[in-house]
């Protein structure tokens, strides 16, 4: 098994669903460990590190919401809730427990996969491209901690919104970030506002903003920052 792949813990008392999810997610590039209840999940969590937990809400014994609440007292591991309860108050309760997202059963496997990818993009730790908190692309260096961009040692003036946007991209270079995720993380009400901010940012970092080299558009999805 490739230890570099994201490691998921699936917690659900439905034996058939656990098996299906383990097979499907493994086929789509994840390491997957499964548990039938909160007690088994706790045992795995004591000995293994996970990149994301997928918790069923309705389980015998301690349910998914209670498990999420317990985990949030000492862990910030991302959590995706699965449940057959789809009323707004149920979704709110799940999110209030500390979950990062909420998916109602029945669901399409592809939607689950997309939600997992979105959560991991938002919560991924900077990799080698961001050693010491610095992300380099071309002759630019962006300081993730300070939100400061330099070119050839000279500071490039960024607005607060431009710095916030660049920080989102710099946290996961080489990974596509959707417009919806950008809007949510940057605090914009509409994803179209993100397009305007990206255009302004390109004017400051691209030799030719009309043919971007670093901050590229992935049509139908969003944008990606290339650091190579």
C-alpha cells in the first residue's frame, strides 16, 4: 500500500456499505480503514493517523455526532458526516458537532468523492513546495505566514483580498481549487467575484495575464497555482 496516499477512516454500522465504500475509495486513490462503531473507530485513531474521517450519524452506542464532538476536544482531523436524516436541523446539528461537511443518504459515489477531494484541498498541509512557509513560483516568493509576496527580493503590493486569495492557492499548489471553495474561504458571497479577484492577481504575478503561466484556469472547475 502506498503510504503517501491520503488515509480515510470510514465509520458505519452497515457492513455492506462499509465494504462498498472501502472498495470504491481504494480504487480512486485512497488508503481506507473501516470501523463498525465509535469504539472501533477510537481504537484505530489511537494507533493510526488519518487525513479524513467519514462518520455515519445513526450508529448503535455512541452515534456519529457524539463521536465528532468528542474528537473535536483534542483533534482537528477533517470530518464528513453521512446520514439518512436530511432535514435542515439535522444538517445544522451535524455541522455544529464539528463536521466539515454533511452528505445525506442515499448519495451518488461520485458526489462523495468530490466532497472528499474538496475537504482535503481546504485542509491539506503545505507540502515540499511550501517548506518553511515559503512558496516559490518563477522569481516570486510568497510567505504563507505573513501573506507577503516578493519578486526578486522586492515586495509586491497586494490588497488584503489578493493576499488571502493567493494564500488559499499557495496552501495546495498544483491542486485545483473550485470557484465555490474560493468564494467560501475568501469570504465572498458570489463565485463570480472570485473571477474578478483572480484577474487582478494575475496582473501582478503573470508576465502575460492573458496567457497565465502560474495561476491557470481549469475550465468548468476552478483555478490552480503551478509552482514548477
